[in-house]
């Protein structure tokens, strides 16, 4: 996660500023004791709609996914495996010392992208294995780490810390998700398995509690010690807490799962646990298959249904703005944290964000393909059909564009490409879910905090506690 802008780089303000503005504002005035689960909850109010991909749909997704994989392959240093945080939509890769930094979260998406590419025959298997080995060896043996945690941004060639950034708990978790996906996809490779296991088991989750019995810190800096912010309210935190609870080396208490707040919202007939930017509802689900699972403790939230409701509510929210922002429509919609003509903005909705200016962010719909393909796939296809090559290039969709202002982002961002790629693969095959859910540590964590309550066609067998 990002901890805010600095003199070194105004682009560092990415997710924590968003969280403070969009998720935490209502909670900020409450004492921690008040940040508890609601006594009563209606829960998410939208079931998944059955959807069959047409040949044209599948061809569209295949082309999009290939282009997105190309980013993770080309925009990674072949000697470290580190993937750039962002890159130009056109031109050659810009991997150089002192150039654009790499992101450990993008690298986690990149490891997963390689697994997808091997399965689909987009890259030679041994070439892919070698890239995975190089990446894992770098993090296991060479990358600077603190108690197993890694710095958010790194020089892609040397791995040196960039922008005086923080050791990031959430970005380390997203890296670990890719590491553990690779461990299962390449389970027949002893070196990959050894390195992946070493990286995960070394992470001291108890240290990141910083004295709190349950809630993890958002990060640490050598100059100032732990960050003041904690992971104390619904966000992309779920994958972090599951990895921490399931750790065989430094587990945190299962009670940590119920220690973070779940603020609910009702909008356009949908009730759900909310944080406005849509990526919040997507990232953990890219790897963890929450289908058919709910919290063990009342009010028993089902997070997969929650993300369905959040996506449908977001589309309704965008449509409600169409009078003022006429490019928003039934089939062209979606805004989440992104670039804009004014710079990087942490925005979303509902509720209403007055900064929304007509910018469209393809990864908002792209990241929810695995939840609501009936509305997300038409949105992506409509964007490409209407705006064409202006917004669709060698790496797929640009990060954002604004038809009202005539602005098209000249860059793509690894996180936006990655969430769309993984979501599309889960929609098409469920492979990312299948690989990640084979990890016994994850299965242990889910067994401690969640329970199966309905069978879902195509869901993987729960190896420890049934399906």
C-alpha cells in the first residue's frame, strides 16, 4: 500500500489515502471499541447470475489477457523478476537504474500471470519456470527485507528501496499470493517449491502486530518505526489476514479476523459491506475462492456475494451520474483508484464522490469479471468498440480515460492490468483460484475463520474441512 505523497514522488499516494478518505472517514471518529460488527445485518442482497461466454466473448477475453500478460513479461527485469509499477502504453520497456520503480504487488500479479500464460501456451514452460525461479531466488536471497516483509517500491535492476517507501504489509501479501500461486502451479519443481515456502514461512506476522493483540500495522519504516495506521476496516485486507492466520511459523490469532470493522451501506436496492473504490472488493478474490463460504461468526458475511452486490451497486451509481456525465451509461461505466488528467486519484462510489469528473477506469469492470460477467464483459466490449485504439493498445486498456476532457492516459498500471487478467481467468477456468486454494496454509486459515454453507458448481474441494 502507499502511505501518501512525498517530495520524492507524488505518485506514492495510492491506496492508503484512498482508504482514509473513502473507507475510514466515518470510522475515524469512533473509538476502537466501537468498531465492531453490527448486531444485525441484512448481508449482501445479490446472487450471482448464470452466464455463458459466447465464442466472441472468449475471443475478446483471450486477446485482452494475452496483451495484459505481455506487460508482466516485458516490463519485468529478467535478472530479478521485478515488475514495473507502471509503464507507457506505447514503446519499448523502460527498465533502467534510476528509472520507473518496480512494485512488489505488481510482481505478485506477474508471477500469477506467468502461471496463466504457461497453462494457455503463451510462453514456453521452461522459459516460464526460469523466470519464476529467478524471481523467487531474488526475494528469498537478495531482496532487502525486515522480518520477512518487503519494501513497497524497488529499483527493478538492483532491488534497492525507492522513494523512501515503507515496508508494506498489504503489498507483501499480494506478492506472497503470487509466490504461493507459483508454488502450486509448478509443484513438480522442487526449487520453486523450496524458495516459495522459504519466502512465506519467513514472514513474521506477529511482528507486524506491533503490540496489538489482533490488528496488523499497515507498514514500517526504518526512520520512524511502525506506521500509525492499522488494517482495522474492510478493504483488500482479507488476503493479508488469511495469510497471517494460516502462517505455520508466525501465526496471528484467528480472532484477528473479527477484529476489523465491516461498515455496511445500502444503495439502489443492494446492501453490502462497503469501501467505495471497487478494487477493494476485488483484490483478495483474485486468489482466494470465497464462493460458498461465509464467516463462522454472526452475521456470517459471504464476501463473494458481497462483491457481486458492490459491483452492481457501483454500476447503478455510475448510471445515476449520466445526466451530468453523459459518457456514463448502462454499458459504459466504472471508476476506481486511477490516473486522471489531474494526477492519481483515489475515488469510487457509492457514496457520491464530488471529484468524479467523467473519468472511466476499465479495470473497475475488468476486476469484477469473476463476479458479474453479465454487466462487466459488455462494459469492456463497449469501451473498446466505442473508443477503439485510443484506449486499447499493446498491453490492453489504458489505466483511465476521460471522453469529456478528451484525455487518454499515456500509461498503464500493473495492478489494474493484473486484477483484470486474474479476474478474467477465474471467470473462464477458475485456475487461479484452483492453484492458490491448494496451499495448505490457506486452507488452514479458512478452516479457522470461515465455514462452507452452500455448494457452488466448479468450486474446488475443501481439503481440510469439506465442501
